C-alpha cells in the first residue's frame, strides 16, 4: 500500500480526529474511508454534470461515476436528472443496455 502526505489546516485535523473518535477508528482508517467516499461523490457529481449538460450518454455517465449502468440509472432517477440527448442517442444507449 502506498502512502500520501498532505498538509491540512488545524480545524480540519481536529475534525478528522473527532470523526475518527465517533467512528471508533484510527486516523489512517478514517482518512482512507473519507477519501474513498469523497472520490466516489466527486465522480458522481462530475457524471451528473456531464450527463445533465448532454456531454455524456447514460453509458458514459456510468463509466465516469464508476458504477454499473443499473446503479447509474438509480442515481439519475434519485436526482431527477433530465438530459439534452437526442432521441437517437437515447435509443443507442437503450440498445447498448440491452446488450449488457
């Protein structure tokens, strides 16, 4: 396992210590958990933005988010996403989904 070093403001360090204590975890485990969950959320936010703007298809959004197509469709539904995709692009995505 590799290591990463980062400088954080004192208030963030204090919050990290507080969360670690709340979760009954050590600081390193808490950092890994926060990083993993934060990266997942950043990927999803990016996928949502690109899908909503029409820059990404359903399949591309799922890939960007790092989730399966089914999981992406759940995310899109939960967030009431709409898209500017053309009917042809939607049909292509539906055909691709059926092939999976």
